[in-house]
């Protein structure tokens, strides 16, 4: 029997997606007294701010680090450092620094990347492990149904999954949006990332800070989770393939992908690999973000699309997008 969880008493908001954008939006709305329900198809929160354990090793296997291009996000980082969930990992050389960034520091989750979304989700009403399959508007509210047959409703809604998944939901729900907005969303292109998690037979030969990035070849970066402090007892590396390699081989069998990646990796790390897992991120990184922080698709009832495809790329863009979407929701109530 379907369970009807209704938040129709205004003000309220449904947020689809428990990544950094959805969680930042939910915390801001909750802080201002708005009833919020966050839904996510994954078993836990965080999206690509993800940590995985297998055998006796621990890996950050999605987002590896983040930085800041604004005083606003630098202040959020400072808060997370005070909360004990973030610390500086390494610094790039200042002469290599991109002018968009206000700091040469690169930050990581402490003790692992998933620590940040887990703390952000504390105290929020989050229902994970159930995919939203339909969205519709009725009686000046937004309603969703899920794979498990549940029904939820609220007076406003924010969609934060990768844009292709949001477009699929809108199409399956037969929700029409303005052609200019639909075109803008369809123009947002992601590249995939094939990610190899490998337990090493010995300590790999990598820089002291544990990160090595490449300008050519099929590897984008190699990260040493032991030096990073995530897998203190076991040498374990995360290998990200380039977007080009990942696009070509996204549907290739695991053994072939692993063989190709290790052919380039093993001469660099100078040790063997005793076990591995391969993860396929279909929507790893947006190539050209939308310049706006979010898009408002409907005014009454209010519906917005937010996430890391908007504004600045990466964790900062997703966090800022969620906050700006939340502020728009607050203005709609006032």
C-alpha cells in the first residue's frame, strides 16, 4: 500500500537529489523554518562526494578535492574546517594557479569525502534508496511518486540530479517547459569517468601529497588514499581515466578497461595490484556549466533545477547553486 507523505502545509519544499546542491538547499530552507523532504535514489547521501570500502581498504572514488573561487565558498570551507569535516590536502604552485581561484589550497573531506554530505544531512528529513519516477502539479502543489509506490507532495520543488536525469523525469512526467529553457538544459553536456579502485601490493611511488595529475594519455589522475589519510592501514589508489577514454570505453567490459588503465599505471606506481573494483560515473563532470546559478522552470507552484551544472564548476558550483535555489524558494513564499 502506498504511503502518502504530504508537506502541503505551506511553506514546504520537495528536493530531489541528496548531493551537495540538494543538501545545501535543504539546510538553508530548514534553517528558515521551511518544511523540507529530500529524496534520493542512492542508498546514502553525497552523490559524487563518495567514499567506498572494499576488502580492507577505503577509497574516495568520486570527487577527490575542491577549491574556492569566491569569499562566500571560502567561508563555507572555514565552517567545515571548524566542524572537523574538512582539511587542507595540498597546495598547487602559485605560478600554476588558475586566476579564477582565490586560494592555492586544495581541500578534502575529513576523514573522507563523504563526511561533508553526511554532516550536512544531519537533522534533515532524507529518504534514500527510492527513485522518483513521476512529477506532477496539482492543487498548487508539486507531487512525486517513487519506484516503491510512495507519494510525496509539497508547495515547491527543486530538482538537483544530473541534468540528463532531470530531463528524463520531466519527459516521463509529460511536463512541458519553455523551449528556451529546454534548449539550455539539453545543451549541458557531461563527460563520463571510469574510476578504478586498486589495492596495491606495496606502497606506490607517488608524490608525497599523494596526488599525480596528467596532461596526456588515458589517465587523468592517480590518488593515494593511504597518503591522503583515508586508508591508513592499506595502500590503495583511486585512478580516474580521462573523459575521452571513458567515453570510448564506457560500455567496454571491466577486464579490458582495467587492463588498459593498469598498463599505464603500473610503470608509474612501481608496484603490483592485488585486487580492484571498477566504477562507472556516467555524469562525472559538466563540460561547460550554465552561467546562471539555477533555472526556475515554473513560478506557481515554484519548480527549479539546480546542481553542479550551474555557475562555477565542481563542489563550489553545486553548493552555490543549491543555496541560490533555496533563496529563490524563500522569496517565492514572501
